[in-house]
């Protein structure tokens, strides 16, 4: 696959993800009737707009996918590796918006009223992952690692949640962590 085909594949994969989310009945935009560039509150508008505190986690996904795919497929063009990352992130967006994961978020984490993402937010998450991937491709490893740690610590400080805690609480909920997160 040539480099140009890899970029085209990434775009087509994103369109397939949009189509699947539409078929799943996900709302295209926030049902509140507005579109916000940034939604910093942890309320029903979270995961409905262009960006929120969880956008940092999707940037980190890009960092991690770049590192993993560089290690596994470094001889392949970067655009091909990006297309693979878009497949993985797109699959997560589809799974994240399935009833099983929405219910898991509601029962295992502090996201009691979570109803899934709008399609706009899912596509923004895909874009954030892509930005993280492209950033990691161009910056020294130490810069990417420091930025990833800074994002994790910032989200932890501001909203008592981040990628690490999100994965932990989905996979193995800990009551003490949930109580600490809910004390916000």
C-alpha cells in the first residue's frame, strides 16, 4: 500500500465508523441543541461536544498507538500505521457506544448518567487520537512521554479521572477509587 493509499484508507475507515455509529442510533450532535468547542463540566454535556477533559485520553491513545505500531511495523509507511490506529480507535468508539460498555461505565465508574458519545464527539475523539499519533511521529520520545504524563496528571487533578483510572475502573473497579473520584 502506498503512502497516499494509507491516508485515504484512514479517511475511509473514519467514514465507516460514522456510518456504524449512525446505524447504532447514536445522536449526531448533543441533544441539548448546541455545539461547543470545549465542554469542561462533568455533566450530561460531557462526551457530546467537540472536546472535553477526556479528549486528553484520546491524544494519549495516539501516542500509545504510534509507539506500538512503530515497534511492530516500523518498515511500513506512517500512513499505513495511522490507518491501523484509526481502525483500533474506531473500534473502541463503536464498542464504547454499545449498551454493554455504556452500562459498564454506569455501574463500575463515577459516570452514573453516561449515555454514550454523540457522533460529533466520537469523530473528535478519532481526530484527537490522530493528532496524538502525528505528534508522536514528529517529536522526540521524551517530549511525547512528558506530555502524556502531564495530560494524565492534569486530568487527575482537575476531574479525578484520566486514561489510567478509566481503564482500571472499567476492567477492575475499586470502591475506594470510585469513592475518591465521586468526592469532587
